[in-house]
């Protein structure tokens, strides 16, 4: 036992860190209740951004059921933990990336789908999503890929730097996004523990 204690005393956990793809510009949106909102309200919280269509949950750019089960239910179950502040913003589009303004249909669908639906955690929104997804990295622009950008989920850190882009059309990528969110939280936990 003494050898195990001595051997683990000097162990240092080294976690992989997510790449930082740069600062995202702030953006405005309107939520399902008609309130004008800004991404600035969520500084200090992780943001997961994706798109939905009025045809959801039947025909969606992302796997809505998996998004709910894998990510939202996890976020909701951990919402009381101070370090677990995560918000999801799903922009409703017409399928071509243009904003839809009638959010009542999809808001009702999310409410029916998501057990314990909390619109302060998972917000249904309308706004200029093409402006948000107008990201250039490695010579590639997400919006220039046509309507395919609507399949992508964006993870922003607490300072709203882009940290991960994954497809919401693939179940494994949704699970990987959940892992990326946990990894980002560990990075913050590690930073706060070294300050103490």
C-alpha cells in the first residue's frame, strides 16, 4: 500500500486540450418567446450552436433525438453544478440556411421530445445563422460548403472562442461533442485548481 501511495503521489494528470480556432464574433438572435438576445449574455458559459428545421424531428440536419439524449439530458442533469454551465442554441432554418421566424412549431417539438425541457438551457432561436457559421479555417469556409454547414455543431468556450466543429448528422460525432464538452470543462477545472 505504501508503494502505491508513493507511486501515485507524484502523478500528474495530463489531459488533451482542445484546439482554439479563434474568437467568434458576438451575435444577436430572437428566442422562441420573441425576446431579442445576444451571445454576450452567455460569456462565462460554454455554448453549443446548431441548426434545426421546421421539418424536425422527422427530417433534420442534425440527429435531434441523439442531440437530446446524448447532450441535452446530460446538461440538464448537471445544471446545478456551478462549473457545468452549458447553453445550447438551436437556430431554426428553412433547410437552405435562411432563418425561419415561426419558432412555435419546432419549440413544441423540442418540448415534446426533451424530457425536462428547460428553454433557458436549450434555446430555440431565429437569426442570421450564416453570419455565425461564416468561419474560415485552413482555407475552408463553412458557409461556402452550401447547405451542408447546417449539419455542423459549434462548441464555444467561456470566452467564446471556437473549440470544436463536428457533424450533428452522425451519432458518433454527437457523442464526441459531449466528450469535447467534458474535456473543455476539465481544462477549466484544472486551471482553477492550479490557481488555488
